[in-house]
């Protein structure tokens, strides 16, 4: 069927529509733009109007978070976020206007936000949230907004800073063009507008939040998406024999330097570069991705862990979720999904304590 690109008259979000579509519904600002044949000069006549939330399809309504929201703090919001020793960017994309909708992403972000604020004592003004539920257009997870938030995360970074980047959404693989990937593919994130604006490649993510990281600062990324094993393009990838506990660090330094400027960067990925990630409702009653769920549950139950112990506990939680789902429905089948750790430096995973 013939298609056309139309733009929301209120917020400017572009969408691909059937050529004869009579109107455009915007998932960002929830405006409806009427698309009439023309007004005599060949251009469509547009009449934006607001549509109440009750008109949305029930299955696309945001799911309640796993945790209760922390009490609101009344204060004037900063332009992007306030800089402090602890700060985070949390990005979740559900793709409400796409045929491959995800149910868990916004819940993942709400759960991680509560965990960082209440358990890890991150300042609320230094935690930037990007989801499709946000009212501020600057907090919608578009390609532009994600780039701005990531640059803010490293702004003024210095020794002693602890940074967190959490992403939950779709990921994909793109043919590598500069020869810096062992498997010949770049990994990428898919913003809400990826069909019109493009994806964010691992090369760019590394350039923005890994290479500038100064000595004495640390970055932890939790990437909950398919094909996420090397999404930060860090130099070393930890491979573990889950039966014996032995591990080795794969050296992924192929061409260009992908390390930091002296700081330490760690990435917990939902799965390998050729695997898919999954979501579950078994533990919370609401959809949540298994990596995010296992990461939070493990640290809540065992706050003093080494990186190796954390990986083992996360893998155990993921397998428990899959086994319980199979018990409830013997016809279910799951692809292999094992969490991975990559780092800017090789280290002893059983002696270094995890700390945000």
C-alpha cells in the first residue's frame, strides 16, 4: 500500500501513514491532526485537536510501575538536570505507535528510578527520565533527546562521580562500515522516531559517554534490549563458564581505541549480540524486562556483592523466571538469554565489589 510521511502540527513528530489516511494521531502530545485532500493549493488542510486519554486503546495504556512512585517534590525543574556526584539517564521506549509494541519499558524505568532514588540515594534532580509518558516534549525518547541527555550525563564529569545509563527498548544490528567490530555488525538503540530519524549506533554511544570518562569517575550502563552484548563498544567482554565459574576477558580492541580517558566503564547487557531479551509478569504482576528485574531484585536482597556474584545471581533469576513460565505453560519456549558484563578494563570479577 502506498505510504506517506506526515508531521504532527503541534509537536512536529513524523509518522509513516497509509496514503489515504484521514487523520494522524500523535503518541507524544496526543493530538489528532485531520488530513483533508487539499485547500486548493495542493497542500493538506490540518486541524489539530486534543483527544482525551480515554480514547486510547486499553492495551496501550501505560502499565502501573512495579514500585510506588516516590512522593513528589515541588521545585522548579532545571533545563536538563542538575549536576551532582551521582546522576543518571533512564530511557524507556514502548513504541505505542509501532506494530512491535513493548509492554515493559516504561515499567522498567519507573522501577529503576525508584531503586536509584530510594536505595542508592541519587538526587531526584539528577535523574533524567525519557519515556513516552512524559509531558515535557524534551523528555520524549526521540533520537535528539537521547543524544542531549547522554551529553548532559558526561557534562563536567570529574573524579568521584558515579554515572548510570539505563536503556529499555528495541535494539538492532547494523552492518559495520569502519571495521571496528569482530562480528562485522554494529549494535544500535532504536529511539521512538527511529523509522524517520535513524538509530543510535554503538560507535556514537561510545564517543559520547565512554571516551570522555575521566580518571576517578565510573559509569554503569544497564542495557535491556536484544543484541546488547557489546552495545557500549567497551574493549573487554567477560565470558563465564557457568558450571565451573571460570572466566576470561575477550579483547575486542580491533581498530580504533574504545576505552575511557582514565575512568572505569561497566556495562550489564541483557544478552549476547546474537540473542534476544525477554519480559515477564511473574514476579511483579506487571510486565517488566527480566534483566532489569533481576538486576534490581539481586541488589535489593544482597546489597554487598562482587561483579561475579551479581552476574551469577542475575542469571539465576532469569532462569527462574523462564522455568516458572514453562511450569505454568509447558508449550512455551524461550531463546537462550544470558546476561553479559563488558568493561573498559579487565579485572578480577570475584574480588571487586559492585557499588553505584
